[in-house]
């Protein structure tokens, strides 16, 4: 297992800091507790994921998994907020959807944005039923946590490191999403890949590159605002 020391790409004194720590100006932070500030950032991260889900549509020939900006929101939130806050934002997103708020991607079967625990998993006549896209949703939490941890270690300070972190996050989401899809719909591997991976690769490459470019630029801006640090 690779140790954190080998993964560390910033001086130890900066370890654990992410761009999210600079979103709230010092003059505002001085009047609120650290807990309130962190809750605000988690809420912002959850909102980013919800907004990503609002941009969703189905490709011709693929009525199973929609194209969305959720994955961009998840990996960007993880990098922005770090391990705990990033994963908390993703968990909060899932919790809001599970209790019935329409925060998931557009569901063509019901003609509205998805909601309810059944989107992930449900119980029917004594057996568990997996929602077709539930694996992607579970993957959001793990991906946000992993990308967040890499950001805390400084991977998001340079384009190459940010790109690698984004790729890892996307790989986690698709690995869980496609595997879950295969089991949920009892598909052969080729069909699961056809519906759950191949149509999204080009778009997700663009998302990854965009996120990997924005993060170092954000640090460049932060480093030129010493009065706010």
C-alpha cells in the first residue's frame, strides 16, 4: 500500500488544505465557527452535485443511463472540499434523494427527476432489487472521498496531479456504476459497457480536463490573495 508520505505533494504544513478553505473570506470566517463554515461548504458541494443532475438527458439508443454533469460536480466537490467535507456533501446528496426530494438525474421512465431510495435499492416480495443507476450514486461518495484525500495531499495544485486525481475519481464511479448496472438488469458485460460506459467516455474526458484545469488556476488565484489567507 502506498503511504501518505509518498503521495504528499505539498509541504507538511499545508497538508489537509483545499481550495474550499479559501472560499469563505477571513473577514466572514472570523464571525462564524469552524463548524458553521464547514457546514456551509458541505451545502455548497451538495448544491453543485444537484445542479449537475439538473443537466441530464438520454442519448439515442440508450434509455438506461442518462448523460449528466453529476460526475463533474462530484469529483470537483471532492477536490474543492477534501475527504470529510467532500464525502459528506455526496452523502447528503444521496440522503436528500433517498427521502424523496427530486435531486437525482432525469428519469425517462417516470418523466421527472429521480427520487426515492428505490433509485438505489428496494425490497420487493422478499428480495432485494437494485436500481439501474444506483451504483453510480454509491460511487459518488467513494469518488468524492478519494479525490478529496488526494486534494488534501496536494494533487490538485498542478495540472498533471489534478488530472490523475480526476481520472481516479471517474474510474471509481464507472467501476461501481457499470458493475451495479450489470447485476441490476442482468446484462452481459458487453451490454453493461455499451449502456453504462462507452457512450460517456468522450464527455467525461472533457469534464476531467476542465476540472483539472480549473483547480490549479484556483490555487494560482489564491496564491495572489495573501490578505485573504
